């Protein structure tokens, strides 16, 4: 299982700027990478961020908590998600909200991609 390390929110990213004002297919904005988890920050502000992830089969994020609510939408593939001891099978199109300060984790059943929207207070 991988640990997610967030990007520096103050660092300018010209690739993010190029996305503005265009129609996007979110699942096409991050590629799969063999044996690992890849991520791409789409937007980041003091109030929140949107990050896309791709997970190779059998990869995942170990159990952790976050100080803010997070909305996860599966863009491709299938995964298993754990929230506060409950297990959920998720597939393309499914969305779940990880409540602030509640333990959660996820693991790829197949290769999968997801969007993570973090809302800060």
C-alpha cells in the first residue's frame, strides 16, 4: 500500500493552467503506471483540491485519516474501500464521501482511476 503525499499547493503548475476553459475526460488525464500509484493535481486552492489517481492492480492507500471531508469518484476499474470498518466494492461511476477524521483506506481489485476532491474549511 502506498502513502499519499500531497503536492506543494503554492507551486505554480503550467499544465494545470492549460486545462482551464476546456472540456475534459477526467479518466484520460492520468495514466496507469506499472506497479505503482500515479497522481495528477487538477486544481488546488486554500479551500480545496481535486487530484486524479491511477492505481495498478493490487496497489492502494493504507488506512489513514484526513482533517477534511473528501469525495472520491471512481473513473475506471474497480476497487475496495474501507471507511470506519465498513467495506465497499466500488466501480466506475460510484462515489463515496470520506468523512473528516474517520479512518479509511482503499485497494485496487483491477487497475482503477479515481478523482479525489478535498474540501477544506
